[in-house]
C-alpha cells in the first residue's frame, strides 16, 4: 500500500506543481487525508479512494498544463500495461509493449524509440532518467480499468481519436471488401457489419464491434 500511496503523492505533487499551487506539500497531504476520509466514509479501500481523488483532480482543466501532443507521439507501455497499449493502437497511436520486459531494458527502449513511457510502477519513477525527465513519463494509478487508463492518457496528452492501427502490432490497417474475406469472417459478424480491415504488417483481420465503438465514444466525449 505504501508504494501505491507514494505513487499518488508524486502525482498529486506533479499536478499541484503544474497548477503552480503554493504550499505544495500541504496540498499533497490534504489530498491524501481527503482520500482517507473518503475511504472511511464510503468503506472503500484507501487505494480506491486515492484513485477517485486523483481522477477528480486530473479532470480539472485548471490542472491540465501539458502541451498538446505532437502528432508523432510514441508511447512505450510497461510490462503491466499490455491492454492499454492495444487500445492506444486501436485509437490510432503508436504504442509499444513487451511482456515481462525488465526495467533496464524498458528504459533503454524508451530512449532509443524516443518514446513517452507509461507506467503504474511508483518505484520505477524513482529512476534518475525518469525523475530528471530525461525520458518523458506518465504515471498511472495501478487501480484503474483499461478504459479508465485510456481516458486518463487521452486527457493528459490532449489526444483525439485517430484512424485505428492494428491492435496487435500497431501496423496500418487497410479496408478490404468483405466479399474478399468471406472465409475469414465469422458468419454472424459477416451478416451484421460491412467494414473490415486487414493489417498491412501482420495480416490480422479487424472489425469494429460494439465494444470498440463504446470505448471510442467515451474518448470522444472527453472533449465536451
Ligand atoms: Zn498487425
């Protein structure tokens, strides 16, 4: 728990600093205490309460000082964020991920790809390369669901939904007439949908089901 708490303290501090808050440490402790009260009042775990306080704070426009993302932003997700990487690709962004990657290797990859690191690991944030912002990094609370992680990254970097990339490898998708894919599409889906895509890199087949539409709609709503 203390690691999670420390991770939140760092994020609270970063948000308050962005907002040029005075008495930074008092602000951080006030937010932690607020989560403590919420946890007691609503009988939820402290981790859950910290996540809620953080979420509310992060949506506060006044605290969003990050510049708009350059078109070429490239994400590198830590070993635990494979689901987030898939959905970032689904929303049109480059996002690399390797299962079980060691921390040293992860940092090396981030440097060579000039990528922005996404991590839930508060200990990793202690590394000098991240602390000194030599590698750009964004810490996500470890308690969020994948759609919540995705929304948070979208808000933090001011992203918009773009043409989807392959969720498996990040390759470009090309639209293929469904007749040409008849033997690869499950019959029910073939009847329901008309738009099908194939990855130019790995040849995987994709279509946008209700789950995809729901998640993308949620991201689009963030803008309003
Ligand atoms: Zn692919």
